C-alpha cells in the first residue's frame, strides 16, 4: 500500500476509535442520569469500548502488514470480518 494511503487509513481508523470511545462516554453519562435505564446504557458503553478494541486490533494488523487490506471488492470485507471475529 502506498505510504499516503496507509497514513490516511490509519488516520481514519484512529478517528473511528476516538468516536467509539466518545460514544462510550456519552452512554456512561446518560446511564448515570437515567437510573431506570442505567443497565441498558452500561451495556452500550461496553459495546463501544469493545468496538474501539477491535479497531485497535485492525490498526495493529494494518501497521504490521500494510498490504493486509487490498482496496476494492468483497475480499476486503471478508478479510475484515474473519479477522475481527476470529
């Protein structure tokens, strides 16, 4: 993968991770103020944290092997699904 494409991809992935963590904080705050639904929002919070960890794994995979993702087609989606779900 070209260096610029790799840099751009890593930047996007890091932004996605940041968004997941912001959503987790949002759900935490909502749950703290909505006691009747606190358990529901806590589950959402932990799901967002899990998503951020999945993105960390993807960042690590792409950083170690930039050609891991070949742009275009269903093969990229299939590789991602297989990698993230074991």
